[in-house]
C-alpha cells in the first residue's frame, strides 16, 4: 500500500489550469459589474428622491403662489433670471389651471457637463385640458437646486430629449 500524501504535498502538486484561471477572472468580473450596477441604481434612486424634495417644494410654492419660496430654492443663475415678484406673478397667471394638486407624470435624469439634472413633469387636471409644469433640479456642489420651471398645455414641449 502507498502512503497517503500529506496536505502540504498535495497542495504542491496541484496547479491551476488555464480554464480555472479564466473561470476565476470571469466570476470576479461578474461580481464587480453586479456590485457596480447595484451601487449605481441605489445612488440614482437616492439622487432622484433628493431632487424630488426640491421639486415638490417648488410645486408647493406654486400652489401657494409664493414666489419667494420658489426663488430661495433656485440656483444663482435662476435667481439672476427671476425675482420673487416675477415668480409670484407667473404663478398667479396660471392659478386657474393649477388649483388642484398635480400628479407626477414623468421623471427624467440627465447627465450633462454641469452635473446631474433631474426633470419632473407634473400634470394638473383642474381644467378640461390638462396643464403641465416641468421643474429642472440640478445637483450643484452636493446641493439640489431649482434651475428652471416652465409650463404648457402640451406635455411634449416639456419632455427632455436625451
């Protein structure tokens, strides 16, 4: 009878075959890709939720005809473009169409040179013809800010092409 090799002797005698190396590399790559995908999806979900808070606050300001509240949510460029008074006037001009609370119709995330922007389209149904309001919320230096608000009876004019 032959002697049973010790565990040290058996480890020295085994070599990885090329197929084993390929399998290890493939499994590692799959795990990395899946991990990155899960991380990306969770980050996107978190980012959209944070942007939606600012968007919802903007819509609440519109509902209250409070241009000052919307102005405070705006980026520096937004605040240069609009005043609190001009926002209040614009909100009052669409008051008839925006008396009821809106439904969120569309969310689009855009990755551009300025960073990540999330667009939200809300549908108001107070009138026979729906009225749509789009907010654009930009992540600027870790802070979500309103960069645009616009409205139309034609939703297709507010959709952001990617």
